[in-house]
């Protein structure tokens, strides 16, 4: 009897694993700023404003935005570190002009990648929830507390 239950549980876990979205698919969806759940809805209304929920599948995006802060801070720190390394490696003829260029490039890099980084963070949050046995395509999305 217990062997049958274990076999059923294993089969259910295998079926759930087949329903999961691959990390590669989620990464590509984040590059296109699309919903990580259905790949059809848009994640942003405007440049950096996350939609409340996906118009196609109801994925609650804005309520998950708070889960993305750590990833956003870390990636911003990474880009800042790249700019600091660039300042040490490049010796411009005019120091003031070099500082202005590095500052402008750094701010542009951080600002232009912001929606993509946030989209990837939302997709990563969805992926991790999937791995813990959370949301799948055929399940209803319930509001998070």
C-alpha cells in the first residue's frame, strides 16, 4: 500500500516537473519584457512601471516587485563596479572629460538596463516559486498576502 502511494507521489512530481517552464525560456521572455508565465502579456506599462497583472493569464506582477529589490541592488552594484574598474584601467588625456564620460556611460548603462533587469528578476522569482512547487500554467494565480 505504501509503495503504491510512493509511486503515485513520484509520478505526480514527474508530471509537475514536465509542466515547469525552463530557465532558458524564462530568460528569453525577460529579454522581451513578456510575462514569465504565459509569454503573451506585457510586463510593463511604460518604461519602468510594472503592470498590476498580466492581461492574458492574470500573473500578479506588481505584487512580486518587492521580491526583486535584492537582485536590482546587486546588479546595480555590479555595473557600478564595472565603472570603477574602467576608471582605473583607462587613463584619459583630460581627467575631467574622462570622469564625465565614465559617469554618463555608467548612468546610461544602469538606466537603460533597468526594465530588463527587473523583468529578469520577476522571471527568476517565478522560476524559484515553480521549483518550490508553486505556480504552474494550469493553476489559478491567487493574490499574495
